[in-house]
């Protein structure tokens, strides 16, 4: 397993257009992966310190709305590098 990423990251854009993401420990990864698939969320494994340090730990036993937490668009871009920054949803804070 050497060289393989071990931290599961789950991410999505919620119904309000806000990005959400969370990380899961190895012992919760299988259950979190199943829940993410049922909810239609995206997943990836990573060991990138910038991603792990900026995400809260997800909760596999929480309801869907609390499974992963809202994150800033700048963090969401770290989670999903392929996302075009122009397509990352706004939190509305920039408009104030």
C-alpha cells in the first residue's frame, strides 16, 4: 500500500449551490464511500497536506446535511483541481 493515498475526501455542491467537502479516516472510509455514492457525492483519495489540513473530518453517522460541511470556494478548488475556478459556486461573501 506504499505510495497510495489513504485519506478519503468526499465533496459536492449542495442544492443551494454551496460547495461542501470533508475528509474521512481510513477506518471510516468504506462506510463513507458507500454513503457518498448513495448521496451522489464525488470522492477521491489524497494525502495532499493542503487538502487534509483545510477540511473538517466528516461524520458517517450524521444525516446527509451534516455528513460533510460547507467549505469556501478556495478550499473546494484544492479538493477538486480539475474544477474551473470560474465554475466554483460563490458563497455570496464576495458580493457584500
